[in-house]
């Protein structure tokens, strides 16, 4: 028996079939780009992405007919939703978390809700990266679409719905909407009433790992899946990543290296709201029962992809033609020493603690002899410095990190992981399977359909650790001095960069 994990991200989707011991039996991936009809807009073509998802499921399933898939589960990026009809038709595009639409509602929401009271209910600080401001924008600017929509589904609940389940959403994804009540584990009627959002347009909330339906016979034939296999509720992709690398207990943190660099520490009791708010840290249900997580993130992976597409387009084409990995080639150009290029990674909306929406990226220290590799290393260092500010603030909340588990596409690079370990001064461990989102979803599928008695048992059976990276403490000390320079950059240039971003 095998388990299918589907992982839908901002820039690509993958379907991976695993054995019960965590061996990859088949895998398929499709990359896509967001659309920007106007400056600041960022949306996915929902029909295109669904086609890509179906292609990856079919490709993976067709390779495992001798080892039938027992259950399927999906994880996804956190905030984007797809409007659908009751007969499972896609009605519109999916607005991404860094789309500026909804920004006009943020100040109104912040005036309407006291920050600490809101945090007690939802566990988040109000920002335009979440679903609620997007729904308000759709309600007011696309009223016909809002009226026609049966359900607004996050991608992790959209995939099961299109496969045949009833409209359901797990607690972790529901939390990304700003409309979820953490303690009651359901939608907040208070928040919905005060924002005039119709809760009937949202799916029912369930714990991760819950069986929510079965694959429809017709779609099963189209995709090459066994009919009527269980569909299991998944999780926010960062929670699924954490499960897929064994981060289910306190003291450990997942270090996701995908479109977003995202650190996910685990804790079993909710932390003091004031301490969390001061540091811009959220609280969300983990996919593992009885645990919570928080997110420290920025879009460092997107910056590396932007560098590839901007500075190395021909290298990318050549790598595709000749069958080698372009990132290996580009990382080999980076100097062994620290980069002399200082990068402020404000290329889009930033993560905690500041959640900046009115800044822009900066590269300083450029000279005529500056190489392409030096710029790339400066980008990676700058994105990691941004993360370091929040990591340094964690102990004051009562959260300690012993080591990081590196997963995602970027974790395939020893160089990138080592830079991260040297800057943060903590050990990193890379599991054998770095496609942790899909593996986490497969573990939840196994727990849901009864192959495993629990998510914990599934982790023990399917997650295997591989390589450890110890920080070079001499480099760490040198990075500490560089970090102090980095910390001066934003305060010195705040007004200028805000003025520049407003042009």
C-alpha cells in the first residue's frame, strides 16, 4: 500500500507517492507563475493551477499501479483562496498573500479590533497577507463573484473538494484567514459579524488527519487513482513541512527553504499574547495534535528565483537543455568569504516582526568588480539576517530551539544550509526526504486511513534524517559583526525607501 501527498505552493505543485516506510515511489512536479494585471497585484490562474495539479497526480499515480494508493491528502500555501460553485466549478482567480488588494481595509480592521483581544481569539496580528482583507476586497469590488461563490477554499481544501470531498478545511489553514477562533476551533462569529463576512461561504473546520470524503469514481478514472479511497484533511504547507521532517515536539524547528524561508518552532502551550505581539509572532494549530506553531518568514526563496530569472536566464535555459541543476552552477560562483554586498530583502511584503508593505529592496556595496556570485550570496545573507532578528527574540517568549530541520527546494544545497547555520549559530539537520510538505501530507493520509495509529507513529515510520551541518563559529562571529551593520540599514534609510516605494 502507498500514500499520496499533494503539495500546492505559490510557484509550483507536486504530487508524491510514498511507501509506508517513507520511500518515494513516484513524483511529479509542475511550475507556474503568478499573474500581475496591475502593479502590486499577484494572483494565480486557478484553472491553470488545477490543471497542473491534475497532471502531477496522474503522472505520479500512473507509476504506482502495482502498489495501489491507499489514501490521499493535500497541503498548501496558507492564505490564497479559490472561489468555487456548488457543482465544483472554478469561478475566479486566487489572490496571493502579497497581492496589494485588501490593503485599504487593514487600518480599518486595526481600528475595529484591539490587537491583544484579537490575538487571544485568532492568534495573528492583522495584516494584508491574510485572507480576510482579500475577501473584503472581493465583496466590495467584485460583488457578483462574491454573491455567486458557494465556498472560498484555500488550496489545501480546494484539492480535496475537487477530488470529491465535502468542503472542509483543517484548523491550521483556517487560521490563515483571520476568521478562525483558536480556542473554539471553529469560525469566529464575532469577527465575521464585525466585518460583514458571510460564514456560509466558508467550509466546515476539522482537525488535520480527519477523513473528509472519498475520491469520486469519475475523477479517479481521469487521474488514475483507485476509486473511493479516503481523502484526508491536510494542513498549511509549513505545518505539513514540519510533520514531514519530524518537527512535532518542543525544542525543534523546521527551516523551510522554498518560495518563502520559514522557520516553524513548536510549542505545546499558548504563549503570553503580549510577548508574542511585541515580536510579531503568530500562534497556529500544528498538524500534529496537541501542539501549536509560530512562523518566522520572508520571501528569500522568491529572491533567489528572481536572481536566477534576472541575472541567469541563459544559464537556466542551458541547464534545462543539458540536464543539470542551474542553482548548483550559480552557488558555485559565490565567494567563500562573506559577501561585500548588503541586501535589504524588502522586495515584497515582509514577514515578522514588521510586516512591511511600504518599503522596497536595497543592494548596497556594489563596485565594478562585484561579481554575480557576490550578489547572490548577499541576497541569501540578507534574507537570513532578516530571519535572525526574530530568532534572537524567541527565548524571551519561552521558546528555545535546539536545532533546525532544513527542508524544501533550497535545502538541496549544502552551501545554502551552511550559510544559514553559520549566521544563526545553530546546527541544521537535513532529512533524507526534503520534499517534506508532500511527505507530511502522506503521513497525515496514513494516520487518517488507519495505516498509522497517530501522526507521531507515522513520523517514526516515514521520516529519516540524513546530514548534519554544524555552524562554523569563526564565521558566526564574523557574521555577527556583519549583522550589526545590517541592523542599521533600515532605520537609516526607512523614510527614503518608503518615499521611493511610493513612486
